[in-house]
């Protein structure tokens, strides 16, 4: 039952930011000019949010598979948030460098009043997506235990760093 609840909550957390952004960023039909131009901004925003979270999760997953360690759902959440942090740093530093190169001032491109709000919304919506992915990971894989271990075996049943066979 816990896995089903985690699956439903995870799907809702992943879908809600996209649905909310679709309602907020795409104009209502009476103001729409037509065509796909209205959805370009939505695509970039969704790419920033979902892409940065998935980047962090994929990097963490590859690192864990190479080292042979199990991946826990809380590590999936942290990895998604580190991906968002890395993407925010790249975005804002890149914008600042572009401002220096083009206008001669670091804050010319980034120094508006809404950039802090952008980072806040990016972080909050990405936290929802990252939590949703962590819940899906929990629902899919279940509690962390070594492969082939019985129902009573776990990380506390053997010395640290070794798993029962």
C-alpha cells in the first residue's frame, strides 16, 4: 500500500509543475496569435526544470553504478537538487559573463529585479519534481537492500561494507 501511495504522490509531484506552468505561461485563446510560438517559452521553462533535475539524477545514478553502491531515494532527491543548483550556477554565471562580454557590466543581463524570483521558482518547482522522482524510485525499487538478500537481511544484519550472500 505504501508503494502505491508513493507512486501516486510521485506522479502528481512530477506532473503538477508542468500543468501549472502550462496554465500560467501560455496565454488564453483570445490573446493567442496562433501557431507554436506561444509554446516556445513553456518548452524552455520545462526543459530548465525537468532537465536540470534529470541531469543530477542521471549523474548520481551513473556514479553509483560505477562504484557498485545501491542508490537510495533520498540520494535521488539530493542528486536532483544538486543538478538544479549546478544548472542555476551555469545559467547565472553564463548570463553574467555574457553581460560583461556584450555590455561591459556583469549585472546588465542578470541585474534585473525578477532574476531572484526566477531562481526561487526554479528551485521550488524543481524540488517538487525531484521529490516526485524520488518517490517513484522508492515505489519502483522498494526499501534499499542488497540484491538477493532475504526478507530479514538488511544493512544492520552484517558488518559495515559487507552484505550477506
